[in-house]
């Protein structure tokens, strides 16, 4: 425990006033799986309209984010290292501690965002991303749910994953989704078919199907309708999250995450089909 920085975790968490615990518990969501899997699809779908990045680069960001989360599931299971004791934790947190999923996810998402968006200078974007990762990592230490080495390793892992995946997807975005899926398969095989691993498997399989739909129907650059898209993201994301929160049966977890993955990536193609069918029906009715 000493080698993992238990003294640092105890010192930081022990100095946090009780009145700040709720604030830190809210702020730590900046690196949560829920936020990353919500913002990622939103950037992918609406980023081009705002001039932030191309739809293709939005897909690369999705591949980086989802792949990093699948990698966390795999490594947490393989290392099987406990979190700090309950006497150190300021909030209840379950699961293994190494590497920190929040630090890894934050480094992957904000690092990928900094590398791909076209706002401001590259140096400023990278500094902002580094600041966000450091802040999220600090909240995990301040809440006493991770050792120092957990967040340092997580941040380094996420940053390295960004570099590898962005290089791999420079020519073929599908490779990134493929890596995410293979990583999830490895998690199921090596760690076991528990809820998190099966959720990762379902989600990565879903985004692969969604990407196939978008490319097969040549719908990558097609704009999406704002309200229906927001509703779809909310419903699909909430359903997937609920299956984990409620400890639903594994088939329900997989199905909900497959549907979310397909919807998050494939909405440009699915809405295109919907519009085409509606226009065809209108033409038929006027004949």
C-alpha cells in the first residue's frame, strides 16, 4: 500500500472539509464514464455544425474514448488491485482501483478533444486538457477513492492510448472501433463476463455496427436533426446506464449497450433512412 501512495491519499482526503465532499463528488463526474459517453457522441454528431471538428474526426474521438474505457475494464480486472480502505474514502466507491478509470477516461477524452478540435492554438488546447486531467485526478485523491499511483498510471495510460489510436485512425477510422471491440473481447475472455465487461462488449460491438451503417450508406457528413438526436441520445444513454445501475441481467445489459452504440454512431444513417422512407411514402400518397 505504501508503494501506491497511501500516505498521499490519506493526507489529501484527510484535509478535505466535510462541506466540500459533495462539491468534489459532483466535480469528479468530469471524468466519469457517463459524461464521456454522453459528450463524445454529442461532439461527433453536432461538432461539425459548430465548426469544432469534422464528423470523421468526431468518430476518431469516439473510438479513442470508448476504446480507453474498454481498456480500463480489462486492466482493472487483470490487476485486481483494491481501492484505499473505507477509513480513507469520503464517498462509497466499489470495484478495483488500478488504474483509475476517471483519470484514464479524462486523459483519453480531453486529450483526444485537444488534438482534434480546431479552436484556439494547439498548445493552449493541450494545456487545457492537461489541466482538466490533473483536476479530475485530484478529485479522486481528495475523495480518497484512489491511491496516487492509480491516477498517475491512468492519466499516462489514457494519454498513450490517444497517441496510438489517433495514429492508427489517421487513414481508417474503422480501425479505432475495431481496437475498442477487440479490447472488450479480451476483457470478457481474460477477466470474465461480468457486467462492466459485457457492457463494454455490447457498446463496442454497437459502435462497429453504427460505423458500418454510416459508411455503407455514405451518410458520414449528413447533418442530424437536433431535437430527435438529443432525445435519442438521452433515451439510449439512460437505458444503458440504468442496466448497470440496477444490476440488470447480462442479456439486458448487452442489448442496451449494443443499441446505444449503434444509435450514437449510426444516427446520421438511421435518420437518412427515416427521411427517405417518409419522402417515399409522401410521393406514393400523392400519386
